[in-house]
C-alpha cells in the first residue's frame, strides 16, 4: 500500500506540472483542462518564456519567435538553429528545436519546429499496490511553416502542425494549423502581429469510446514599439481574443450564509469588467545594453490570477530574461514564476549555421552561406 501511495503521489505531482505548463499560462477550469495536447500552446524557448509565454509581434532576430507567429519567419533568419533542453517541475523534461531556411527562388522562408516533453517513468501498480513493471509518458509536436513578404512592411505565413502523445496504454494524435500576419516599420519601429493558432482536430482519440477532444485554439494579437533614442522596447500580447470571460468561476466566491443561516449563492454578483479585461494581457519591456545584452521583464495577468496562492502570491505571473547576442550565436536565459515553491529556469542556444560552417563552394551555390538583411 505504501508503494501505491508513493506512485499516486508521483502521478499527482506530474498532473499538477502538466496543468502548470499550459503555454506557460494556467487557465484553471475555464480554458484549461478542456483540451487535448496543451503542449501545442506551450512556450518554445527561454526568450518566449521571458516575454510572458506568447509573442506574436516581436522583430528580434531569433528563430523561436517564428514558431509563435509564422509570419515572423523571414530571410534574415536564414540557417538559424535554436536548441534548448530544460528540466520542468516534478522531473519532467522539455526539449525544443527550431530551424529556419530561406529559398530565394521561391521568395519564401521556411521554418521547422519540434517540441518534446518527457513526463518520466511511472510505476505500474494494481489496486493492491503490487508493481507490474513501469511505463513512460510523453508528448511531442512537429511544425513546418512558410512565410512571404507582401508590399513593403507586411509578411504573412502559415504552419502545419502534428502532435502525438503516449500516456500509459493510450495514445492520440492531432493535426492543426497556425496562420499569421505581421506588420513591421523599420522607420517608426512599430511591430504589429496577429495569429490564429491550433486550428485543427484530433486525428486519433486517446479514448475511442469518448467524444473527440478539441485542441487548444487561440487567437492572439501583439504590438511592440522600440524607441529610436532609447534602448527600450515595450510590448503587449493579447490572447484568447475569441472568448471574453476567462475568469475561473470559483464556487467559494459564490457561496455564503445569510442571516437566517441559509446558503446564499449570490454572494459574488459583480461584473468584474477590469479583471476580465486584463486577464487577456501580457505586458512587458526589454532593454538593450551595448547592442549585445538584452534584459527582459514581463507580466502575465492570467497566470498570476489563476496560479498564485491568495495568501502568498509571491512573484507568480512575472518572468525575466537575459540574452547575449553575438555574431555567430545567442544565449538566452529565462526565469518564469508560477508558484512560491520555485521558478522555472530555462537556458537556450541559438546558432547562425551559415556563419559557423561556410561549406565552401557548395555553400555558395546552395545559398547556405547567405547572410540576408534581417528586415528589408
């Protein structure tokens, strides 16, 4: 029985960690826990985590952003590779890969992404606590996107996505698509982007006897502004534009006792307009020092409202990041606060393969060596 107890405790911790990993945002009972493959809206790099978990309007030269909005893929990200492997809570590990390649003959820039979550090894026990071996659980997503330029300041793009998961004796698969647009003015340094994410369906259900689960669709809008005479960029991302009320309807706030000792279910009847509005927003800023070092801070209101303990909120909802931008590679560190038990730390490496490995004449002929302007 003791063995069963520890096994159940491990499952509880892992389930809690999965809930905390909803794109870096927990949506409690309203928008979370209703979808299969929440991995499809998780942060895919330390930079994205530092930006609050989502970022669809950011002109930085980092390939991981092209997986947030396919329209952000461009010739300037040609042959860039981003890699990171990090330990999440409760022994869960997360791996990410992103790669971009520009094909001038097609006037198209392509982006490939892979995300893998390993939930670890679990003891397989019967109702009496007897161990019958062990099993592993994992999820992964694969995406392939492309983008093109339109007029002087616009880009548009789309990405096809495939997700698969194995959970004990059940497995499932889903197919989806992201579609995005981006407007960036190199003169005014305004960037505006919008993305419809995870438009798709389950291809194989985890439980064939149950109705098909939806995958986590989202509609996001982002704006960022860099100041010409200040090394500062301010940004905001607005998520869940398709649904106004993403508050958790907590029964504890709706039940009280009246003067007669009877149950009163009308305790909380306010409109909560401000709370409903700001739960859609991620706000933040980024400072660049000496053109090579960036410091990022962001605040995700929904994450704080749905995860933080009422009595001890701590830093829940905040995220910080440091980026070192060198000629041939970048190093990013992200620190996200979910709970007072401890932050989630991430480290990632971005490589400019065309600068690291020229490949001689073959590299010139195949355009492998091409070094394109980041934004024309």
